[in-house]
C-alpha cells in the first residue's frame, strides 16, 4: 500500500514537473525579461517616492517641533502677587502707596494671603498670595516687550471666587499702550470659577504684517466690577508663526539629502 502510494506520488510529482517545464517553455523570454524589468523599475520608483515622502514628513515634523520650541515667555513683574509678603489672612491695608509693586493700581486693590475661610483649603494657583480687586478697581502693567509681527500671543490668568463673597464681573485684557493710553486688543470676561476655587482663563491675539499697532509696548489689564475678584499666576508668551532660520536650514538640509540620494540611486542603476 505504501509502495503504491509512493509510486503514485512519484508519478504525480513527475507530471507536475513536466507541466512546470512546459509552462516555463511557453513563456516568451524577451517579454518575461521586459515584464520583470518593468516590475523592478516600478518597485524602485515606488520605493524612491516612499523615501522622499518619509524624508519630507520627517523634515516637516522637525520644522514644527522647532517652531513650537520658539515660544517665548514675556516677563511680568510680580506675576504671582507674592510681593509684599503677608501672613495667613493678611492683605494690603487701605491707603498703602504702590499697593501692588510692578502694577499701576486704580481703585481699591492689593495683595492677599487667603485662608480656608476664603478659598477651599486656603489654596491659590501659585505660591501663597493673590491679587484682590474690589469695586471698579483696575490693575495694569506695561511690559518690556513690543507687539511683533506674525506672532500669536497667549495670556493666561487664574481667576478666583472667594467662598465668603459672591462672584461679580471681571475682565482680562491684552493690549498695547497708544499715546500713554491702554488700548485693549483681546479680552476675556466669560469665566465662572467654582465657589472657593480658581479657574484658568486664556486670551489669545495673533498679529499679521498689516497690524497697525506693531512696535507699540504690550500691556495687561485686570478689572473687577464689584467686591471681589482674585487674580493669580499671570503668564504671557508669544509664538512665531513664520519659519525661523534654523527651520529653513533643517528643511534645506533635508531637500539636499533627498537630491543626493536620488543622484546616488541613478548612478547605481
Ligand atoms: Ca500667587
Ligand atoms: Ca463666592
């Protein structure tokens, strides 16, 4: 039985080899060569296109990373209202000259070290103190930086609602100084912090080459309608919206590499 099976398998195998030989002999060698060459050529072209695409994507990713890394923090004096220092529950007394160092104050405002009677756990977003602004009070700071072209400015401020006071209206404004007057360019007044807590609010402003206020000093203004709004942790940064020289060098290097690679492949064919 086993020998019959082996003989049948041998016959079948021999038949298959015969068919295979015939199939191979039926193929036009010239046509086969051309087809193979075309397949290789197409495969090579696909690989080359894939390499170029991957290289370009890598260059683009690097360029985006470099652009994100170019965000610049603009210094703000007494941004966290930790100066001057008060003990728990302490605040700027009425009539204190220069009540918030670094800020121009109009109306009743100062710095405040709250306790758990004022905010949940006595916690503030940064450090131990906040600014407090009562009825129609405003604090303003003119910054050392000027409004630049093709930039996106992001101003972030934490806004707090005291446990023992109802939350009034407020306004956060980013602007420029024009003829010694503050001119708002962007603002926020829509935040509603939970009772006894702070919420982070953001104001953004993007400049183009046609902006009429380019070169004017940047300024920040914070305002409260009634007793009382608390502000803390004021941060401003800008991000360039045009490629910087480093980005262009990276992109140029990537393109030169691709060109060199293509030349190398053509030579080796
Ligand atoms: Ca603080
Ligand atoms: Ca409240």
